[in-house]
């Protein structure tokens, strides 16, 4: 069933905060919502989705809720028969008439109450009309789904997904990264099984078979079989309990992270496909949730009729991160989060805690005060936060949130001197007037504040980095390596992935980047029919005081561990950096403005500049321009894409010596990171990069899709005589769900 999205877009932009569920584009919601949706599917009020219920976005859940509500309202219509002629009737709801059971009605009522704001933003008249038309589709598909319904009544449901990646890389010039013909081709198949062994208990297992054609990933001869997911979940009136795998997100300063970061307002389609394809192949994490393995319990209470109380939520989790090996300890995590909201969820208080620790009794090597690998360690991160929304008038509101966090890190439980602690504050607010949103963000993240979940991005640009793919330089021409295992891998000591200064130099780890103090302002608007024209802008304050700057220069312990030295250039640079910059972008969804919902006519432009001043007389500046376009071919489902990106850096900066091509890499070192001493050099970075990208996407059916992209890149480095790097990269992929 098709439903207009204009209301959803307006709601997502004007109300970015949530109660028992996250944003519409995420899968973040309390377990009871998925359990109630399962009741609707089991009761026949909605068709079984093509993917597991837990993987549906909140937008899809709202759509299914609306579909079920409209089906109840249209009970006068004649529903399709529940069995094939001559076949016995199915037991339970599948054979029931249009009247729904009390459990179905209760579940539907709770979902409607939960998503009442989203449902009220929909064009229900059009949805009602489309629901009438959809009756014939349900009548036809019912016969096709009948066999699957028999299987479902036994308590089992199988699904699958296949994807293939076929990439070729050609490098040209004296400084080419790739050879004449590098390639990495791989195919994977995911199999899933969900079952209900006893009432209210769900079993979920997912297997992946990987077969490479080229090199770099795994053995090209033997297919690899991976257990990607296994869980057993109990749903009951009090909440839910899961043993095995689950997704979890806490607050921005404790257990939260971007996907592989996108540092500009606009991400062209070909760039987005490249990033998502690599994420899909390398790891199972998605969105801003972490993929955990252990035990989780959660509960939620709602007071829909109360003018004061709205929701109470409580979640706890615990698990093991890795097994003890030689020169290491077994590592464990535990966390909890509770929140209470008031006044129709317009005010919420939340407390979060996260603990990581080693078990000294599991060590396989004797403790040695001079051997860091033998140190048992412990992290503690706690935070308190609040958010509030003040509706002032129709389509006019104020909203904001603030979080204060405190971290403690004991590097050696046997040595009280090796103890570090710090605090951080993050606050933001917005003024929303119809389609206009004015925002402000304040951050004060301490130089030694550390939360492994919040600040360590899931990638590294260094080949062979612990816990990362060893051949990541062959994955892409600008997307750095990707984590290849579970969350918190390699947290023996605080560590940060390196980043490319040419891409982002102010907040490479997002809002929780350590050693930052300052403010950022933003503006976005939705103009025209359904907000088809969207201008955006941001400004990094660079005035004294609240201007964005480092709190202190980056210091680490010396090699003896009894003093501090500046990381960069062997203690010759001790001046904290100051930052400035702005970005402006505009996107035009022309198809939306014309009412062509099934077409794609899209234009976007983006310009971004950043300045980093080290106080040495030659500030480092980066400038990026992006132009992007998508368009549908008349009379077909084929969509073509084109993009141009120009990036230029100028000035001098400290970079990691010998890393990258060109070498624009850096990383934020923690106080204990003695490996960074002497690893930086002050370098002139007058570099230009241009990229042309062309792509095609062809959906052959709702569950079969082909994609292809071509990238043409060129780098010039005026500080290095004769520098010449050019490349041609072809990418093709398919995806099939069944």
C-alpha cells in the first residue's frame, strides 16, 4: 500500500526527539512495539513483510499500523478466502472473519496510541482510497502466501538475502595507488530462521555464506560460513528479555556512533551506494546502533491518559567482549539506561551508565608493571541528560537537549597512579517555525574524556590495524578500512581511528570528538509543495571564548611514563588549535514538487570550508564543492546518477608520517598513546582532488535490484614535484531478497 510521505518528512524535521521509538529512519524502539506488530501480522491484519520485523524502520512500522487500522475501518468489504478450495481451514486468526480478536484490537490500539503524532501527519483520505484499491492485491496475493501461512502457523519463518559486489580498480601516474588491474569481487547469501518454540519466545538465527572471486577478503577457494546473528527473546507483559545478539544505542557521550561518517550535507548517490555496499559486506552493524552479544532486559510503561506522566523505560545489558588469550584478559561490558518523560513526552530525564572491565583471574600471563598487555583495566562512563519540547503555537515550537557525562579510566588496577578521569557537556537547541529550523549546538568535551562506544569510529585507514581488514586500501579510493568484528574490539587501551584532514579536521569523531570546546549554528528550511526545495547552512563560531578550539595541545605520556610531552613534532608544538568554517547546501526534489512520486528528479549542490589555525602563521584550510543529480528515464524504472566533487586543501598541518597517498592522515591520541611520539611531521598540504561519478540503478522487481557506478579520480599535490595520481574505478552489485 502506498502512503504519501510528506507528513512523515515534516514530522521528522520538526520533531527530532522520541518517546518509545526513535526517528522514522531508524530501527530504534522499545521491544513491545515489535511484539505488538507481530500480533498484527499473526492476526492477518497486515501482510507479512519481506524482512524480519526487528529490521523494519519506524517509518515502515507506522505504515503497517496505518494499513491495519484502515483494514479494520473497511470491514464491510469482502476479504479474500482464508484457504484454497477444498483445503481445510487454518487454525487461529488466519481463518478468522474480518472481525479481529481482542488481542489484535488491543495491539492495534496500543500502536495507534504510540504513533499518534506520525499517523496524524499522514494524508489519511488518500491512504483510505489506496487501501480500497489494495484489496484486490491482497485477494490475489493471499493464494500465493497460503503455503507460507501454513509454515508460519508451525512457528517458523525463513527468509534470505543475496548480494554480489564486483569492483575493478585501475591506477595511472607515478603515484598511483592501484595497479593496472586490481579487483575484489565477492558474493554473499544470508539465511535467516525465526521460530516460536514456546508462546512469547522468538528464536532468530542468521547465517552468511561468503564466496570471493578476487582476493583481499577471504580464501578465494573455500566459501566462508559465518554465524552473524543468534538470539532468543521472550516478550511478556512486563517487557522483554534477550539472550544472544541485539542492537543497542545509548546517549551521544556513552554508547553512540555514526555509521561511517558523512561530513557534508549532500552525499551523491554513487558515493552513498559505495559506502553502504562496503558496510553491508564487512559488518552487520547499522545506523547508530551497536551490534552487541550478551544478555539484555528491557521494560516500558506508558500512561496514555495522563496529562503529566507519559513513559517510563528501563534497559540493562551485560556480556563478554572477547575470550582471554595469551597476554590478555577476558573483557566484559555492562550497561543500563532509564528514562522518565512527562507532559505528552515533551519533557524527559534520562540516566545512562556503561562499564567495561577485565577479569584479573582470567589472565594467561603473570602481571608485569612494565608490560601494558598484562594490565587489568576498567572503564566507567556515566551521564545524565534531559530533553524538552515547548509547543508555542501551531507549527511553532522550541526544543532542546543537554547531556553531562563523566568518565573514569583505570589503566592498571594494580597501580592507583595510572588513573584518568574527565567530563564532557553537550547541548543543542532548535527553533522550529513551520518548515524553518534554526539550531545551535554547544560542546565542551574534555581532552581526556573517553568512551569507547561514543568516540572510536568503526574504521581505520591503516592497513593491518588490529581488528580491521588488513587489505583495506583495496576496498575503495577514499573510504578507509572497516571494522571486521564485534563492538569494543581492541579496547585494551583507549584508541582512536585515524582520519583524513582533507575530509574533516574539526569534528572527525562527530559530536563526541575529545578536546573540543565551542559552538556551531545551523539553519534548514523546507520550501514549496511537500518541502521539495531544501536549503541548509551551518556556521562554526570562531570568536574568542565560545569559538571552536582545542582545550589544550595534544599531550601524551613520555616513553618512561613519568611526564608529558606534546604529540606533534616531539614537543615543539604546544599551541592549541582554533577552528572556523561554514557550509551551505541546497537540494531540489523536483519529482516531489511535480507530484511524481514514482520518479526521481533530484538536484543538489554543496560548498563547505574549514580553517585550522595552529598559530604558526600558515593556517590549514580545506574547501569542498559537490554537485549531484539523479533522474529517471521516461517509461522505465531505470534511474541514472551523476556527481562532481572538488576538494582543495592549502596551508600546513601535522600529519602521520608516511601514511596515506597523499599523506593527509592524523588521529587524536589519548594520553597513554606513546606510539604517537615522533610520528607526526609538519607538512605543506596544497592538494587538489577531483572526482566524477556516474551511476545506474535498475530494479527488475520489488526484490531484485542491480546497481553500477564509475568513478574517475585525480589528485595533484603542488608541494611534491611531479606528483601524479589518477584512477578509474568500476563498481557493480546486485541484491535479491527472498
